[in-house]
């Protein structure tokens, strides 16, 4: 009953806020890249119109298409985007380039600001202003098949990367590959997952981030991590694993073709989807493995921002307020594999709790544990990071696919990092 009352109050409050929006002659153009939240949001276009009288064209595209589209819009100052998918990892660069409109006044004027998780919200605080509202805070997690590990004599998931390699050797077969992980090059692809191994082995991007930005990726620690990553993918992964991205990883586990993977919670949730997993009864989850330097789960925060040249930032913010509201996030969490919501009220929603506990009773608690273990600068928060991440990711992928030796890849990556920082 408490949830019902709270939901009605939230709906009433949202209607009061949103019905004050001034008339807007055209559809709001919203550009997002594909993930469970964005797919779910696109299905709620009619809800937005019902709440506001406004219409929105919510376009969900692939990440590569998204990058090309927004670059043309931002640099051309076309004013054709009202709301833009805004990953935290891009914010420093976009703010420096003058591509975003601050949303500080809107955020501070929200009655429900305190309901937003502080960490994800503060990730968008740059130079004293907020630049987006978060809808997603993901961290690292392991998904594995209990039956495959049990058949090889293991009654629990590996707790270290070295142990994971040992388990992979024991369980790998022609029918079920032992392991998969993102390997496709990109700052949001292999460079989302590889640092989990690199940091666990003591590797780092810079000598002393953020005080000393001397590139330091070419180290014995990172080399050890890279060799393990290559070994796992090439010797214990399914065919083509050297260029897998998150979609291929999730699909392989849903089809029962791999025994273990480590990725973000949104991808792990897809492996537990009752409608898609062919091996759901055998699935389990575990913490990200540790290394000699400890555990370093991935972390990624995504939000919605307003381009600097958006025609009406006030109307754009009203869409963002609706799209990140308790009511909207709860609907998406219930309709999609989306456990990465950013409001405390959604985490306390009995229906949401029941859904994810029915899939795996440990999921939400393990997510909190991994978020607590993650570091905010898991991927460095620098304006140059998108270019650095892309460059390093290309060399890591080249090493996986035998185009460069691991030593050559790290040396070239470090040199390219220095060049990008010097520009």
C-alpha cells in the first residue's frame, strides 16, 4: 500500500510540474544509444505525451551511429537535438568543447533531487554546474553456469583472476566455451572491461592520476594482466571471441554457449532474463575477481543532457525530469532487464525488489557491494579520455588478435597517450 500511495503522489507531483511547460511547436528530438533503459524509454513515448501534452521522437541507435550523429550535430551547431544521451565518461570533453547546456537550476529546483543517488548525480558536477541527470549507474559483476563448474568439481565461482583461468582450463569444451569478455576496440567496449583485470594486477593509466598524468600503461603489471586477458579470450573463448562486444557476450550466455563472463550489471541482468536465457536454472552471479592489487569493478554512469544549441532548454529539461522520474524508472526496471536505476525510491519499490529477487536473490545486494568497491576514476575522467580510450582499445584488441605482441601494444598505447595529451 505504501508503494501505491507513493506512486500516486509521484504521478500527481509530476503532472503538476510538467503541465506548466510552455507550448512547443514540434516534437522533442531525443537521441540515445541502445541499452535496456533506452529501449524501455522509447516504448513510453505515449506516457510523456499523456503527462505533458508534448510529443517526443525518441530515437535509439547503435553506439557508433550515435557518436557520428552527435558529432555532426554538436560541431555543426545544427540545433536538431533537444535531449542527448550523456555518458559521464564524455562530460569533461563535451563541457570543455561547449557542447552542453548546464542543468544546474533545473536540478536544484527539483523537489525529488534528494531521491537521486548522490554518487551518480555528483559525477555530472563539473566546474560548479550539473550537466545531466543520471538514469543509469552500472558496475562490474560475474555471471556463470553452476552446472558446468559443478561438473568439473567446483562448487563456487572463482574469486581471483588466476583462479578464473584455472577454472577455464578445467571446464572448456567444444560444446561450451569457458569464458567470454568484451574484446571489440573502443573506450566503451574493451576499455570498459579490460581495466578490471589491469587494475587488479596493479596496472594504471597514469603515474599518479590526477596529479601526474604521465602515461604509465606500459608496465609489468599491465603486461601480466594483458597476457591473462589474451589467454582467456583466445584459448578458452568461443569462435570469434577476439572481436566480441557486449551483445555477443550476452547472447552467448543466453544460449548456454559459455560458462563464465565478467561484464557490467546491465549485461549480467540480460543473462538472467527469463524470456531469453535457455539455461536460466543453471545461472548464478558472483563478485568481480580479485588480483594481487585487489578488486576493481567497472563503473559507468549514463544520463540525459541538453545540447548547448537546443532550441528550448527549459522544455528539454522537462523531458529529462520525466524520463528520470521515480515513476518512469520503475516502469522500465519492471519491463526491461534494468537493475541500474539511480533513485533510492526505485530501489525500495516492492515490485522492483520482487522482480530481481525472483531472478536472483543476491543481485541487488551484490550490485551495491560492487559499486562500493569501484573507484570513480576507473576510466580517467579527462576531456581527452574518449580519444585515449579509443587509441588504447585499438592496441589491446590488436594484441588479442595477434596483430601486435602484448609488449608492442602497450608501448604503442603509451606513446599514443602521450601524443594525445600533448595536443
